[in-house]
C-alpha cells in the first residue's frame, strides 16, 4: 500500500476521501417500486421479492419460535459469549436512559418527560457474513428504552444462521421474520398480513436497505442512512505499526466498499503501517474483500506535515470509528468533535466495540458524524415538555406574550392571555 501526503492530495482525491456516501441513488427507483408493491400487496410481494433477490422460497415468514429454539440449542461457549456481550451492552445503554424532570421557574413549573414508542423494528443483516452482534445492538437499546414490541427482520436462507437467530432471541426480540432487503424495510414501515407495522426502524444494511429507509422516512422514524463501514486511525510515533495495520485490515473485511485510513505525522510509522497492511492482507480469509476495500479511493495511509494537520484531516473525515493511538490521546480527543465512536489507546480495538465492550456499533458513516450520533436509547424515545403556570407566573410574562403575539398579527393568541385577567 502506498503512503500519500495530505498536502499533496489533488481536489478529486480529497473529494473521494471526504464526500463518501451510501451509494443509494443508483437503486432508488427500483427500491421505490419494491416499497410501493409491498405497501399495496403485503406478504405476496414480500414472498415474490424474497424468491427473486434471495433465491429462497419462503413458507412461513415468522421464525420467532425457531429463534427461541436456536437459543436453547446453542453451543454453550457461544451462548456464554452472546450473553456476556448482551450484559455489557445493556449496562451501557441503561446509563443512557434520561430521567423525567420538573423544576420551578418563578412560578412556572416546567419539565420534560420521556416515553418510548410502542413498536420498533430492527434490521439484522445477512449476506456474506452472520451478524449476531447487530441483533444485540439493535434490540437491546429498544428494550432498555421500554419499547413494548420489538420486531426483527433478517434475510432468509435455506438454513437460517442459528447463531444470529439465537442472538436475536437472547437480546429480547418479541417477533422475528425472515425477510431481507428493501422489502423488509417496507414490511416494517407499512405492515403486512404477517409482519407487524412499527413506528421506528433501526439497523445497518446494504444500499437497498438504506435506500428503502430513505423512502419510508416520514412514514416511520429511522436511525440514519448508513453506508459501508469506516475506520480512521490517528497515530503518532509511539504507535505499534502492526496493531495499526491490524485495525485497518479488520475494518476492511466488512465490505469491499469500506473506507479505511491511517493518519500520522511520522513518516517512519506511515511506511511501516503500509508494509504491515500488505503483509497482513494475505493472512485473512476475506482477502478479496479486504483488498478491494484498501483500493477504495476513500482508503489509504496518509502522512501529515504535523499532528495539527493530522487532527484537522481526521475532524473533516468524521469517521464512523476513530482510533487514537498516541502519547497524548486525551488531548487529541479534545480537538476532535466529529466521530461516531472513539477508541483510545493500543488496547481498544474497534472489534471491542463491535462486539462486547458496551457502546453501540450502529454508527453514522459518510461524514454523518458531523451532524448526529449513533444508535442509542433516545432513538426509541419521544420527549414531551410539560408546563404549569400559576396566575402570578402568567401575569409576569403576559405583556411579553401579548406584545409578541400582536407583532405577529396573531390577535387570538394575545386575547387568550388578556381574557384571563379581565374583570
């Protein structure tokens, strides 16, 4: 892998690094047709699309009972690992639950309360790999938030992945359906004869899934439009090039379209990381996928003239995952606001967050971290403000209200206050 200097990047190279997207426009029209048909035809359309896109003829879409059996029959070592990860994820998300509050503001009793949506849907990907971890990350925050009915859809197969099914059950899902792709999102958004309609849809997926989430947004709430996975490793001369390369390669094995960068101001480290990446790729089972991701225009080993330049690049890159391996990692963290999840130090690989440390791994990609954060308990909550004013409190602000209402030409607003004080 070649090392590129940030200062020498051409405009098109910078655009490739910073203007990453989920790639949904190419499939948007096709997805719209799928969504419309599922909305109109329900299970019939779902089954037709399942056979067309997944090559599977599905009898019963509902596999809730199969998920329960999978959990009961799961290998003890795997079950222990899933339950341990679930416990850590649950503990972290319980810390996020906001408390209702009321306070007195000079006679104005004001507050805020939080209530969960009644029904939520989580998409758990299938495809070239199994993702039991995504089941935990999608379902557990919803259950912690207090959602009564959590539905999971996951792509069908002749033999459904039993580990994923078990994880879905262990996470606490109330219903599981073997439906994938855009048709799954449409089924969750509008409901079918079998699939329960929900109010919020979360979870990662391919561009068809993402395009479908964009299409139904407004009918339901979604978490965000996520694209291929990303990592940026910000390192100084104290970093171990073998470990930096390992983190880059690990993220590259997700998807051929993944974006992976290592950024440093140390030329010796940059060259060593590039050599290590080349050496490690051939050792991985998903070598073809990793190589394709490394050739992505938004990937590479980048050399900065100073750590300040490296920090500015990292902030603009706004990676889904940001690893900082540097002697002054806390100080560097204070200078970076835009990242989905941050991993500090040599013993905090992204894999820890992917599976078991506790924070959610459903995170913004494509620079989305500049505008919003990842999946959390609050994704499933509705916030309502509460107000109670006594007569004196209203009197204190009545002139402010009526003056502003009159200025806006809303006489009724002003009159609704004045009448409370008329004799």
